[in-house]
C-alpha cells in the first residue's frame, strides 16, 4: 500500500519550516529532497567504508569498489537495460549528453549533417549539439510542439532527412511536463537508421523507464532529481553505439596501459569514466534508485497521476492563471503565469513567504520560451512525497499573489 505520510516521514527536511511556515517543497523538477536511507548511505560510505575505487587491494578499497560497482547493476535494473555493462556513470545528465556529443557524435559528423531536436529541450540537450554546429557546421533541425505542448512523434520522424545523424529528444519536458512518445520516435528512427538520444532527467523520477522497450540508443538520468545526491548520474548506451564511441575525457581508470607512444583503453564502460569518480555520490544514487524501486515505480506513477489530476483541476479553476502546456499526457510539472504585471520572480518570492518553494525563470529552456512567446514562468513540480494538501497550500498562496498584484 502506498502511504504518502510514511514516505514523508523518511525525509527529515520535510519537517522543517521556511519563513515560519511548514515547508511545501514544489521544486522537485530542479532537484529532489533525499530520504533518510540515502543520507545514511552517504554517511556510511564516508564514515565507515571510504577509499578510492578500482585502485587498491586493501580492504576498504575493495569494499568501496564493490559498493560503487553494485550501482551499475542497480541502474541497469532501474532502466531495464540488458546488462550493467551498458551503463556509464556520469556526474549527471549534462555530462552524459556531453559524453554522447564528444564521444559518439563529434567523430562521425561533418558539415551539413543534421541533428533533430524538439523545441522543448533543456539547454543540456541543446548546447552540446550547438558545439557541433559551431565547430563542424552541423545543422540543428527543430521540431515544434503544438498549442497544448504536445510533440507529434510523426513530426519528429518527418524532420529526418538523409543527412540526419541523430535525434536528441527529452522524454518529459522540464517546463510543460509533457510526456513524449519516445518509443514511437525510436521505432520510426530505427527503421530509418537514425540513433536516438533520450534525455530522461525528468521522466525517470515520475514513471517506470524501460530502455529495452523504448528502443533508444542513449538514455541519460541524473541522480539529484531521483532523490539521490547531486554529482551523480548515468547514461544507458546501446552496445553498438558504445563500440562506435571514442573516449571523451582521458586520465586514470579509463586506460589499461600507458606508454610513451601508445595507450590502450580500458574495456567499456570504464573506458568512458576517467579519473576518480563521484564515488559516494554514485553509491548514494544506488540507494535512491533501490528506494524508488522498493516503493515501486508503478505506485509512484499512480500517486503522482492523482496529484497531477488534482493540481490541474485546482489550477484550471483560477481564471487569472495561465497554465502553459495542456497535454493530456503530462507528468506532475506545471508552469504558469499570472494575468497582470507580476513577474514570476515576484510570485515565487511571495510563495516563499508562505513556505512554498517553486522555481521561476526560463528553466534552461529558452527556445521553448521563445516559441511560447513568454519570458518566464513559475513552475510547481511535484514528487513522490507531495500531497493534495500541498496543492491546496499552493493555491492559497497563489490567491494571495493575485490579491497583491491584480
Ligand atoms: N535535462 C532536463 C530535462 C533537466 O530538467 C535537467 C535538470 N534541470 C537537465 C537536463 C540537466 O541535468 P543535470 O542537472 O544533471 O545536469
């Protein structure tokens, strides 16, 4: 049985106050809070078991290496990847997407080649491709969302030409919450011989992810949004693509032998992990992924579907508030503006006085903002520990904003 109170009790931070009010944390899209089991795992990894990984034969190094490497299997299970060898650890999605850009895309692209993107990508899934545009003359081809913020998978496939070398697409928009039908995109792209790189930063926290079923070539996740530590993350890479990749960063661990005139790479996935990694961050991410799987991703999805329906109903009831993105298939992420002159920054400041944490701004998605013709929004993004009562708290605080700014 899913028990939100029992889940909340596992997050020490949720019992604190902000500005004299109980914390109502609705900024999960930016980063999620951490349950006690993750905090305990970090404490133990540093306090009892700490040493560098892959380097020593002493006891602590062996324990640390085992704990760290175990997360590869946990991550493979979380994503339903066929093997833990298909998982490369990164510091988060930004590093993962840069790895794909430098390690896979750059060596195989030339001037005039094309990358298809949606207009609602996060900058992390835009700027690494801009590098290729600037340095190699690669063309970025943008596919727009419709008025509801939905992305037609066929429109993405129609944008593919014989110059297309990659489709880079988010699974869930960090601004609108739209769930993209990445499986249809991958199926169609495969028939055309075009690899697909999926940014799973926002999706993996809200729904079960099955990379084998989706059929993607790359799938990036970030630990800090998955109730784990910042500085952790991973990318699933289809073995055919991994075999095509060159290392992105050089250093210790990613090599087997280094001589004056030659180097021999370590086996994948280690070949793509240079230097001392985020040892404790990754171990903490493993604890977070296990914690989510213990609750059950289906249960998390069901709880958040109820929250989404309730929040949608309550927000739609405010006729001076404009929710951006009306997709029927939406994760628990709501961007909105208020009628009148109030800037989203002012709104979030007022909400903060009521203990309500939301994000305001462009959400690292400027092309989407330009497409929608707005400068900024407020974003309330929900997680597994949020409740309908917190939706009510948000609504009360927004009504106060309306009274203040109308
Ligand atoms: N993509 C999306 C859709 C995101 O929401 C974010 C985080 N804001 C990122 C990429 C960047 O991830 P990270 O914080 O791990 O670099």
